[in-house]
C-alpha cells in the first residue's frame, strides 16, 4: 500500500509532500492538489502526460522473468545482496531502482516488517508483482529523470541489472547509506550468448561504477557470485527473453535454436557495495 512508504515519495509534478488527510492507502494527494491513485494491482503510475520515450518490459518478458527467478536459478545473487544489507536497521528505508518484479528487494527486506521501500520501474506489468511485497510502494517511473524521493531519504539504493542514475542515487542516499549494484561479468551466460540473440557484456563494469561514483560514494566491498545453471530448453528461453532480447526475439525461434537437450551455462555477476560519503 502507498501509505507504507508515503514519506519516501514526492509529487512528481511539483516536488511537494503529501496531504495526509486527503491521501489514503491507495491514493496520494499532494499539498498542491495533484492526485495519484493506485491501479487495482497496487502500483501507482507517476509517468502521467507525456510518459517516457523508453520501452518498458512487456507482459511476456515479465512472465519469463517471474518463472525463471521463482525457480531459484539466481537465488545466490539475491542472497548475496541480502547479506550485504544485513547491517541496515530494522526500520530501514530502501530504494530499488529498476525493481522489476521485486524479487531482489523481497530478499533484502526479508523479515524486516518495519522497513519501507520504494520500487521504481518503467514496466507496470513488472510492478504488479513488486506491489505485493509487504512495505513496498511500487511506482512507474523513468530512472533517467529526477527521482521522486526527498534528499537523503533512504538507507540503501539497490540496482540489479538496471540503469544507474548515480547523481540522483547520491542525492537520495543518506550519509553512510549504501549503494548495492549487481552487474554481469564478461563470462555471464557466455554459453547462451553464443547461441542466442543476447547482448555481449563488456569487461570492467564494476571499475567503471566506482569511477563514476567517486566523490559521492566510497567503495566498501566487491563480491563475485557464480551460479551454475542446468536448464531445460523452456527455462533457457525464459532466461534469454526476460532481458533486452525479449523486445525483438521470437520465442519459437529461440527454442528451435536451443533444441531438445538441457543447457549448461554459468551465471557470473559482481556485487559492488559502496557507502555514501
């Protein structure tokens, strides 16, 4: 419900806070009178009017991601992220930037019933799932725009395979707060990238992140997470199509390339943890 994280959000039109007497569990009304009502599925769309020029993930992409993640294939990455955030207070405030279905955010929140979080994503279809996570306000938003959160309002920003608006991340993170970023390593899913229309992964992503964040954040830790995968063809297709390839690849063609045998691959990611100066 929106009331769980109302204090973490600002009106995207005028940047003011919310009128508590006019707002409710499923609606936000700012002090200037701008109103945002949650959809039946629980998320709220702040991208009114001209929306975004970017393309959100489709229902098919979201369904593929939900099936794949629910099977636990990337659970080690979620567990590593939760461990990195284990020192956060029980009433922590979090931002998941590019939250998707909320899978990783749910792992971090765990049993923290007093925690609050904002899940931002461009896809309403993904946020229907994220909105079900207790304590989460799921908001449709373009991460390249100024974030609809107050200055120094969150204890941690999570970014898993998502765009990174570092100036805005730094603005909303409290001094001493964390930025936790998961990026793919060059060998991530290399066995599949040889066979399917998936993007190559350049080297040095974590190094580039630290350079970009220099001045605002200091590096705390890096952790490599390797995930051996033994996938049925349908699972391998979900893995390929839940990412950018899902915007243009045909599922039947992907399955034809995979054949009938199981696919052995390796997920390889790097978790970078940085602290706000």
